[in-house]
C-alpha cells in the first residue's frame, strides 16, 4: 500500500516537473518573439534602410575582385 502511494507521488512529481519545464520554455519563447517583433519594426524605418544601403555599398566597393575567384569573363563584366 505504501509502495503504491510512493509510486503515485513520484509520478505526480515527474508530471509537475514536466509541466513546469514546458511552461518555462513557452514563456521564454514569447519574450523572444516580442524582441524580434520590436526589432522588425525598427528594421524598416528610413534611417535603418539608409544605413543598410550605405554599409552594403561600402562592402561592395571595398571588395577585392581578385579574392572572389572570378573567371576571365566574369571579371571583365
């Protein structure tokens, strides 16, 4: 009788731990989603797009064409 109660108690503890971990993981993901949404709203502002274009053009201009391993036809075009 005591063994059955002990087994039932252990099963309840394991189930409670499972739901606790599940709740923790889901609440953690919600905060990550909120951060991504707030970052996306700033991503499409005019200032951030201008900065992105400036950085992209700067990277493109400073790229060494010899390091890209282009063929003769690709290099000349």
